[in-house]
C-alpha cells in the first residue's frame, strides 16, 4: 500500500510481506500476527497494534495508541514517534533506534530490548537481562521482579 488512508479493525491481521509507504491508518488491533513486513513514513492511530508481530521494521512513522507491539519478536522501530500507554511489553529482540516516546508509561515490561530514545519516558518497567535502554530522562524505573536486570542509562 502506498499514499493512501485506511480505517479498519483487525487491519491486515495474519499477513506476510507487507510493504507500506505513506499510509495513514485509523482503527483497532491493526497488524496483529504479521510477519516479514516494512512500514515507512506512515501514521497509525490504533490500539494493540503489532501484537505478536515477527521480523518487522517500522521506519519514520508515528504510532499512536495503547499497548503497542506486545509479544512481538525481532521488531525494529527506527526514527519513530511512539505515543501512548504501556508500549512494547513482553517483546524479544526488540530494537528502537532514535525514537521519540510521548506519554509512554510502564514501557518495555519484561522485554528484551536495545533502545535509544531521544525524549523523556514516563516510566520503564522490568526490562529483562541483556536489555540496554538509553534515554535522556525517565520519571520512574520500576523493578519489582528479580529478573529485571536490564540496563537503563540516562544521559
């Protein structure tokens, strides 16, 4: 899809090999269980997007909504603006490269993540071993399980 608008629930669920450029999408539960896909210069206003997604790259996009990309695997967000509560939880092989996070609380819960965030984050919860999160400022780091040994570095 290229240069278009979409409005839907469960948009593109269980799809493979998606390539989106300049797409604006509004709806709930989008891109769940997708694999091997690339999104560039898109704007998504959605809830529960990218749940269980595998091998996905999201580049230069704005993703607004609650509970972004839970249980995803090998997903990369590059130069993205992420807006909403409890993003990116229970993930494996998650990467964020120079992303903004706005209104993001309880981020990265029980996730394995490599992240460079360019804006303050409200809170980070229980990053798993091997995680490295670089952020200019974080309001609260919550570690209430013994496995929460991931690194959170403020600059």
